[in-house]
C-alpha cells in the first residue's frame, strides 16, 4: 500500500456538498481523521457544525475563487431533476458545479479525488440522469488526478428530513423493498446507507492510484 502523502500538520482537503446526505458523513469523517489538518467546505450555505479544522466557504460554483493548496478533494454535490426544476438546472449542479470544484482543486495541487456518482452512470446512456453522471465521471478523470475513486451507490438511505430536505419517493421505495426482499435483491442493486458510501471514499481516496470504481455492493461488504 502506498504511504499517505502529508503536508506538515496533515492533509488539506476540500469538500463540495458538505450539507448533503453523503457530504455530511464525509465531513464528519474528515474532521475526525487525525491525519487531516483542515477541511475547506465549499457550498452555497455554511455547514451547521463548528470545528477548529473546518474552514467554510460560501461560494458561487459558477465563479469559484482560487482554492488554497490542497492534497485531495471530495465531490458530493447532487440534486434531482424534480428538485432542480429542469434538466438544465439539474446539470448545473450535478455536472457543472462538481466539475468546477474538481478543476479548481486540481489547479490548487490536489492529487486525489473522491466522486459521488450513481449506479448506472454511463456517458452513452439514453437516460439523461445516467448520461450526466457518466459524463461527469469522464470529465473529472480527464483532469489527471493521480488517484480518482468513483462511488456508484444504488438508492441512498438516510434521514433527509434531518437535513431539511424533502423525502425522495424512489429512496423510500428502495428502503421498503430492501426490508421485504433482503438478499433476494442483487448485491449491487441493494439500497445503501449514505454513511457507508462516505466510509468507502474516506478509506480509499487518501492512498488511491489510478481510477477506481466502487459499486454499491462493494461498499456494503
């Protein structure tokens, strides 16, 4: 296993989407990691928590300022077409904003990245959602990170009401189906807790080399 590359005092990390379902779990894990010196949280609003290592940045993703020197970046921005209101608004978040942060992080020296994508992501898909996710994966990979870990979860499980977000019908359906059908559902398609997605990224990103794709079942082992 490759040794972690550390700046004096620890790794400096950027996180986009710290107020989301996976993003909040990523933020908690990064703040608890003694090998992390600081976490620059980029978002349209500040995270609720306060921590000596947390450096919040309220930003416009369409006009990001230069970022401080970084070791790694986590991209966890996401919405739904229903919440965004249109395909164009959805793409502005899931593709444009994530890619803008990835580019800014790469320019700031980040060598590794973790990306929250989705099951079925495919740049050639006829399904707009899956195609957008696949195009984002390809665009981030083209930036030349030394290590890129892509998480492709199935339906995410977690308490969205605690985040002030509306419940997503498909996720609720997945939760019920998971309880009723259990192991009859193929491993890679089983709903997954957001915390498990975050844990998989936190484990793999700091030592990653090349492009690694984690499917939903891989993150539930």
